[in-house]
């Protein structure tokens, strides 16, 4: 088995509901995120490739366009902008077009936080 990984970085904002002096407040803030997508399988015997890197790059660029410089609260199907939901969202957007999609990790390099979604 081989694993092929590719990453992309996106910048995005979201809100966080907090109680401040007994009043509900909507705090907008943003993060720099890194998404790493891993494909797993056996290379095609004729091409020697698990997946054409040009196709892989194009698919990640498509997802990048859905998330980069966006208000994540407004991304349909995402839900609250947690690392868990972002990893699942990226996976679900890619799964129909990337055979062998094994896992997606979304993290924030500056804080060292990350979450991996790997469906059973």
C-alpha cells in the first residue's frame, strides 16, 4: 500500500458565542488553517501512480476556493467551525471525486491544534 498526501492552507473567519458580563456577544475572529489530505491504495500498474498529482491539486484548489477568505459561519453544510467539522467537511467534499481518500487532517499551525477525520 502507498499513501499520497497533499496539503493546502486557507485563511478564514468565524464567530464564537460567549457570555460577557451576562450579555451574549458574537465575537468574530480568524485563523490560518492547514488541511492535509491523504489518499491510500495501490499504484496503477501501467502509470505507476496512485493518483495523478495534477488532478489531486485541482481538487484541493476547488475546496480551497470554498474555504479561503470566507466567513465559515456561512459555508453551507459545515456547521459550527470546529476543527472536527472542518476535517469532515473537506473529506465529504472530496470523497466522491478522490478514490482511496483515507483521511483529512485540519489544523492550526500557530496553536498546534489539529483534528483528523478518517471514516471507518
